[in-house]
C-alpha cells in the first residue's frame, strides 16, 4: 500500500516529517547507515524539504512513527497540489 494521493488538487507533504527528524537530530546519513530507511525512500522524503508528492509505503510511515514516538498526523500533511508539480518535476521549497 502506498501513501500518495494525487489528482483532485491534493498531495501528501513530508515537510512536518523532515522538520521532526531534524528536531530529533536524525540525519539522512543516520537513516541510511543504521538501515532505518533505504536510500530511495530517503531521497523521496527529503527532496525539496519534504514537498515532493512522491509516494512512500505505509510500512515506512509506521517505522518512522515508532522511531519518533508519534502518530502519522504528526509527520504527514495533506496539502493542495501546487500547480505545475508532478511526481517527477523539480519543485521549490515553499518557505
């Protein structure tokens, strides 16, 4: 099962996840070196600081919630799709 919703003008943002990982001093390097996540998943999450619209498996969400001691709503957010964004397009961080 994938956690990705596109179409109808909405998508899942990982911005809250990226922020929570940084607050807990969990780097991309640590996620990979300690085999918490694979490199492809890490890239999907951190691409454009979490605003990328690419899918991750629900098992990854579960693993991250256990790691961060949180609920999915603490790390994921449904946002309106930004015009011109697609699964593969480069996006700028909305800051």
